[in-house]
């Protein structure tokens, strides 16, 4: 029963109804996140099954509705739940998750700065060798920055007494 | 690559959660033995590095590019267990905060990319570094892409065998191993060449700044 497209479509409608006024945004983000992989699999299935004579609309509907349902559920969870608060039962894990997230955003910003700087200093298309050197320099700078941030974070956490008990406000 | 939700059957992802849970517990125990009080910030920034490294682009001929896996350098420098935990954290973050990858497929992705990819990169580097360090770094980069790709190709290719209707219609992923192995491995074998070259260049750059293999 769980593998019937109609049941999954009803579940998808229920999830979108539960999303309230965020339903359009959730549907848009969910569809965007699955469209590439689903299109490739669906197109390949369509071609292979047409040639093999075993095409099934039911399978195509089943897999696409299921993937969209799961993606909508994930985005609804993200909209409704605060993952950092949800991890409050394990303070160390919550700190780890929050730090990893904030540092990821910082390092992503550094990578974007690198890409913008490389673009602004290049006339025309860069050679393959130069693009490799730029990518390697960006990778090394990110690791450098990460280790520097690690030392700063350790000092900040130590100065706030994090390591003496896990009830600090870091 | 990593597999999104909806293509892997519970017959595979439920046992995979069990196996990954055991591996995460083992990794946490090993990290507690070797890490000091700085372990949380170190692990957090290493996860952030893995996240950023996955965003690096491997330049391909003709001006195009592909996403790097960024696994080999952290595995070589910090060891496979640390890289496994960091990559698992990145995959969890991508699934729970960005909606990329999947929650049901998290253990399959973590075991393939984080555990197998990092371990094989670290082991191949250590096995070959005394023969030729550049070859060792290249092999680590190439294998860090292709070993996970092989595992994910097998995981996807087994779906028709483990989850089909009585009349043989697939319920999850429609293609067997005869399709998934060449479809996934041939492009990854080529992208792995770029990853290998990038691994050499990044490692040589960080070596100058005092970071070397663990």
C-alpha cells in the first residue's frame, strides 16, 4: 500500500496542507532540490523501458511522487524545527553542529571571495593549468583559515569556561 | 555524488543506519582517545573544511568543471576516523539544514564517502608514499572519488533485486548493476584524474605551511 502513487500523492497533499502559508516555498525548494537527479533517472528509465517494452507509468509516478514527498517532508522539518535546539539534549553535539555550520558559511564566503578575485584578475578564459593552480590555492587557503579559526575558537571556548563544564554560553 | 532520499529501499538503509551507528560510536571512541579539549572546535572547522572542499571545482578541459570530493587531503592530514566523522557531520548538515542529499540515505552516503573514501585515500597514500609521493597523492585523490562511487553504484544497482513487485517492477531505483556500474564509474574514473591532480596541488601548498600527513 505504501508503494501506491495515489497514497503517496495524498500524503504529499497532507504535508503541503500542514505547511500552511509556506507550502509554495517548500514545494519550490523541494522540487528544485530533486529535479536534476529525478530528471536523469526518469529520462533514462523512459528510454530504457520503451526500448525494452516494459514501460510502467505507475513506477514513474511512484518514484517521482515519493522523492518529492520526502524532500517536502525534509523542508517542512527544516521550516518547523530548530535543529540546534533539537540537539540541546547533547550540549557538545549541539556546539559541534552550530560551530561546524557557522564555520562552513565563513569558509564558503572565503571560497566565493577567491573565485571573485580570480575572475576580476583574468582577461578571457584561464588556461587549464591556471585554473588548477587557483583551485589548489583556494583549497590550501581554506584549510589554513580553518586551522586558524580552530585555534581562535578553542581560546574563546576556554576563556568562557566551556571545558570546565558544559553550561557555558559560548 | 551522494544519493538523495527515495531511491534506496528500507531493506538497505535500515541496516546501513545500524552499521553507520556502530562506526560513528567507534570513531567517537577513537577520537576521544587521541583528541584533547580542543576536539570540538577542531572537528567543527575540519567539517567546515570538508564542506568547503566539496564546493571546490575540479577544472575540466573545455572550460567546464565538476565538484571535488575534497576527501583525500583531510584523510591524509588528520587520519581516516577524523575525516569520517567530519564528512558525516557535513552530510548531516547538508541533509538537515540545506535539504541536499538525504536523511534516509545518510548512512549509505556516510559509509561510502566518509568511511570507505577516507580510509582508502589514507591507506593508499601510506602504502605508496615511500615509492613516489606524488603518485601516492594522486592515487589517494583518484581512489577517494572512485571507491565511494563504486559503493554507491552497487547500492543503487542492488535496488531492483531487493525491492521489486511480484511481477518484477522496481519499487525504488530502476536499474541493476549492469547499468549503474558503467554509468557511474566511467565519468568518475575521469573526474578522479582531476581530483588526483588537485590533491597533489593542495597537499603541496599546505605542506609549505607546515601541514603534513598524520
